[in-house]
């Protein structure tokens, strides 16, 4: 079948739109355009400039496959194998969480907190694609950033992302939280750990359905990994070092209490762009 850019997008929208709501129409259009630009290997401006460009048979076929996968709910980032985060383009796969826009907030606070230091040592626990570690390393070329993940495939992916983005000051290790860490003088420890409680209905929605449970779910009330990290990180920070953790929007108070129970000082929670509690931080004593 012969289809041009405009026809392809409206065909994809008709497949992907789930309801009559504006949200559903907008999100279908965003996905349809994003996936077409991926298949054609052209940017968004190109799509707008060449609405009459006719797709080759191969391109029509590739686009059809992408749209069918998306229709089944597969995340766009797994279909294209990539996701933009901070200033980087990261490869993604089923071994890791897909980097979220809200996690850029953690990077922002980390970079801000490190400003007074000319050089710093930073540890990212549960690094996944390497998103947080690589963004900090990218912003602060003199720092040494270490990212760990217990999943070997995630470590390989993060290493590949470092190479692809030409980040040379971040190293990645396979480690079950701290097991492979020998250094105990980090200036800053950051983490976006699993924090969703088992049985949380969000796990049945959107991208989460396709993402690994190990990156999402933490036992008990969803806070067991955060408890472990907060308790153990103290042994890996310099005096007056900082810990910053991303968590769920309803967990701010509980996470602050965990920090305080572990004698961290200057404990505070930052809100995301939607005004929701998102990142809690604190310092070890001097
Ligand atoms: N913020 C993610 C979500 O609920 C969860 C990420 C995580 O558990 N670290 O979409």
C-alpha cells in the first residue's frame, strides 16, 4: 500500500487512539509521530516539512510492526531501544527501568549540591541504563562517578551508554547494592531504587507492565530498599556527605523519618514539577 507521511500518521492514530478523550488523541499522535520519525530516521521538523513523502514498502512494513507493538502496550522506549534523558540519548532494554523525566530532578539537585566542590566522588545505586550516573558525569567532567546494578545486563547497557555518549568519567560495576564497593569516601550517593509496593495497582498500568519488577517493586510497604540504602550509605560517605533518593509521591514523610532515624541532618524533600514529593536528601554528621 502506498502511504505518505500524513496518511501514515493518521492511520497510526486511528489504531492507537483508545478513547474519544483529548488526552488519548494527543498521546496517540505523539507516539505515531515519534515512531514514524524513528522508522524514517528523520527528526520531527523533517516530518512536518515533507508531509507528502511516500514511504517505501519496507518503511510501511516497519512502521506497521512498531504500531502493532505499541497497540499491545509495549513502551515506546523498548520499541525504539532508546530514550532521551538530560543531554544524553540512552539505549534501553527490558533489563532496566525506562528513565523518567521526573528523575532529571534528582540529577538537577545532585549537580546543584556538588557545585561547591571542584572534584567529587559520586555513587549511583541501582543505576539501570546509567541515566543518573551518566548525566552527573556529563555535567561534571572532573568527578569520578560509579554506577552499580545487581543485574549484569543493566551494567553492560550502562557501559554501552557511557561509550555512546562519550562519557569517560563514569564506571559501572555489577554489585548487589554495596557488595562490590570498596571506596568509602563518596561525597554524594544518589539512587532511584525500587519503591513500589507489591500489589500496587500502578504496576498494571502503562510502561510498568513491561518493566522488570526488580526495578520497581520493593518488599513490605515499598520502602525496604530505601531503608537498607539509608542505613548502609552512612558507611560509604565522607563526613558531611550527602544522600539523595527518589521515591513515590506519597512516601515523602516516611522517607524523611527513615533519614532522621538514621541520624542524617538537613533532611528535606523536594517536589517534582507536579508539586509532588519526589526526592529526599540528607547529610551525614560532620
Ligand atoms: N517512578 C516510577 C513509576 O512509578 C517507579 C520507579 C521506581 O520504582 N524507582 O513510574
